[in-house]
């Protein structure tokens, strides 16, 4: 009979006979089934009557032992928590995510947000420009949301969308054997098959940046005020704030839900989050179904402290980056890639 601390020797010395662990009348019988020369599947059977293996009970999977690094993967009860020195702490899902992250990181490093690293006949395809033209409306929406969220245009980077199409145990075991080589092989294959997609994403990001910088350059764009309002209210941590507006030449002050002001508004805020009294006063002045916009707001305060004042508001200065014109078709043909 062994205890769980003695299982270290059982694993590391490649003992083939079952390990038997007794705790009172509870007996765990643990066996290893070789997958190949480097990996063993580990199973166990629990008997509550003090006996050994029983034909009336099945075996349950409880881990994968990697002889190459001496680590246990995908550990489950009763091994999980009892073998901290050799438990990798990684499930098969963790290994898959690590592998996918490695492939995406490899591709992103090669691309490096530089379109000159690619060569693709897609430049000459009419559908290429059509798809980019169709994307411009979405790009404006994405740029708007980035600007309101306080993100910078240069934070927009290419993100690889590599995924495992299906569960592939052979690939995962190969990754555990040769992590770097397996990642590079998968990344190379993805690169060869998806350059058109990568190229399109880089061009889309360029369009988003152009839309973003256009917003920055428009000092009178109401999005500048909305961004300032969102940031100020969010940073305050308030749940309710005091808002003063001037709408149609008439001033009105009321309490308003801070969360609504700190999130995106479709150019206006409704009255649903006002108190009954404030809502009634608002509707008497501006009409039953009226709303107010960021441009109507003159001040926002919380506990006597001014969070936003339209009179002292200054729009965000645009980044010191020139907006380049699209490359010509002749220039595009000179792009190359290496990998």
C-alpha cells in the first residue's frame, strides 16, 4: 500500500504495476496505460469496501503523465491537489489555449502591423476594393466607439484569428513534445493559407485609423464632449449625478443615472432614468418624448464637485501623425513577404 506522497516515485521510476492507496475502507487503485513511449494515460478505480479492483466498477480517467518533463497534465481527482510537485496545473483545454495563443503570437510578430510583409494577388482582385468600400460604414462605427472609450488609434493592432477546427489530441501531444516547432509549423501553414485575410484586416485597420483621426481633427465634433462626459462620470464612481442642460434656450437641472452617462449614447439620452419629479419637469419644458444630447449639457456635478463644465471643456488634441493616402496599385505590387 502507498500513500499519495509515495506516488512521486511510482510515476518517476516508471513502475508498471498498479499503485494502491488505502484510506480506511476506501481503496484507490491507480494504473497507467501507455499512449506511446512518452505519455501515459492515468486511470483509477475507487472501492469503498476495502477490496481491490472490481469487475463491477469502471475505471475513471484522472490524468496524463508526460515522461519527457515529469509533469502530470489534465489532473483530476484523486490526483488533483495531491501531487503538487509534478502537477503542471494545466488541463487539455489550457494546453490548447496555450498552443493557439502561441500560433497567434507568432503570426502577429511576423505581420508586425506592416502591410509590406505580405504579397498577395488579392491586391488585383476587384472584390478587394469592394469589400473595403463596404467596410467603411462599420469602420466609422468602430472608430467612434474607440474614440469614446478613450482608446488611441495606434492601439489598434492586427489580431490573428487562428483556431483549432476540431479537437486534435495528436497535435496536442506533438505540441507537448516539440512546443516551438509545432507552433511554427501551424503558423507557417496558416500564413500560407490566409494572407488574403491578413491583408484585408490590415487595410481595414488603416481605414479605422483614418476615421478615428478625422474625429480627432474635428474640434467641433460633439463626440469630443461626449468622450469628456463619459470619462469624467466614470472616474467619479458616482451612481447618480446632478446634470444641468440648456435646451432651446431654457436651463433645467436634474439628477441622472451616472452609468447611462458613462456609456455610449446614440447622440442623445432619454428620460427613463430620471425621478418622476425630474421627468415631469423635463417633459413640461421640452415635450413628452424629448431627450437631451451631450451638446445640451452645460455642467455635471457630484457631491458639490464639478465633474464636467462645458465652458472650460477643451477637445482632445489629435495625435501628431499624418494621414497617408492609400497606396497606389503600382506601389502595392512591390510588397513582399518573408517567413
